[in-house]
């Protein structure tokens, strides 16, 4: 439904991070927002939150993306 992958790479700080935001429907029909983050090439961590409507989930996803963009994350190519 909605997927955005962000990167923040800064060789001077030895930083190579990713942040993935996905809005989808699980097997039971529940709309979820899943976030994954960590170092590029690593397993990272994840968090999944259920939302009542897809609009609420997408609004939360866009808010997270804006926050990460302010911190220097850019869309991955």
C-alpha cells in the first residue's frame, strides 16, 4: 500500500543507516504501520503498530518521514 525507504550516509561520522516505513494490511485484515531501522547491512530493529483506518496509518507514516528528513535522512534510490 505504501512503502518508503530512507538512508542517512555520512562517511565523516562513519554513519550508514536506513529507515523503512511501510503501511500494509496483515493476514487478518488489520492495517499496520511497520518501521524498520538500523545500520545498512545489519538486521536492525522493527516496530509494528495497528491503526483503525488506512488514512490514520498513512498520516502517521508521513509524520515519521518528515521527522527523519529533518534529521538528514534522504529517500533511497
